[in-house]
C-alpha cells in the first residue's frame, strides 16, 4: 500500500519563509485527499516541497513508492500549443524513458487516459484550439498517463464547468481506488471536497490548522479561521454533506 506522511514541513524562497509547521496523519492510497486554504496560504509551496522542488525542514515519509513514482501538476502547465492532444499525452508518457517508438501497451495507456477523462474526441485537435477547461483536462491526462503512485494536483478543476468538475473528480476518485495511489488535490470548492475526499489538510499562514477525516476537519470553527466566513454543514436530501455559507464572520461583541 502507498502511504505518505508529513512531519513538521517547512519551506520558503530565499529568506522568505512560507511554511513553518505542516504535519499530517498517515495518508493512505486508494482515496482522494484535499488540501484546502485561502489564497496564498502556502498550498503550491507545500506541493513543491513534497515533490522535492524545494528544500526545507521536516520530513516527507513515503512508503510503497519512490519519488520517481510522483507526479506534480501545477496550475500553470506550460503546454506546447504546436502539438495535438494525442501527441502531448504521448510526450508526457515518453518523457525520460528514452526513444520514441511506442509499444502496444503504451498506446493503450494513452487511449485509456484520454477516455478516462472524456477527451478522446479531442485527440487530433491542436492544443491551441482548446478551451481553458479542455486544456486542463489534457493536463490531467498527461499527469496520469504514466500511472503514478503519488499525484499532487494544484487546483485541477479551476477551469472546468460544474458538470466537468463532477466527471473529472469522479474519474480521479476511480483512479485512486483502482491503483491504490495517493492523490492530494488543492481545491477551493468545499462542497466538492466533502463529496469526494476522504481526508483533508487545512493550512493557513504556513501552518496546519487541521488534518484528518474531511468532515472532522471542516468544522464551522475551522472554516471561519480559514476564510473569515460563517458556514455550517448540513445533509442534503440525498444524505450527502453540504456547506451552507451564512456570510462574513460576525465580530464578537
């Protein structure tokens, strides 16, 4: 089983410290984990630290996988717009593997990634012709085509409409269940977090405010501390949790 755990993680840029004390319980593969926090809370910096792009204090403990099994999808993917969708996913698959001849297994992997994320019909289109949401779906396919065991995704649904958000998150959830991979997603939509993610890590000002089972973490008190709003969690008609935002946090008398 693939597991990942963070212990007192710190990181920064030059003399500017961004993360000072990020820890988590043991994150087990097979389900989605959410990373939540306001803008500039340090989510992207934490992903770079886990991926080894930044040095810093603390320990990233990985079991059942190596750093070679890890893929990080940043917000800005920097796609080569000259390529077709199919070519771009092939490029992601072959990068670092040497040679460009494709085996049947590799071709099947590309086809599976395109179908999993609902973009097979775009295979022959140029990247420059795609919408922002379509390009984001391609980035996700590029990230997962190599079947990584640890996946970090920085706001993977930010450019998607509500229907595509649902489809992509369900596909990511299915991927985690099928492969036993650890998937950590930075997400802003807390209703999607509660629907899809078994665990959540909440950070603010470079520190952990909460980490554990999602509904235990996303309490009204923590939401107020993270976002400065008053909110509550209720059950919808189908029994699933739903966040109701009442408005800006009221000041204590």
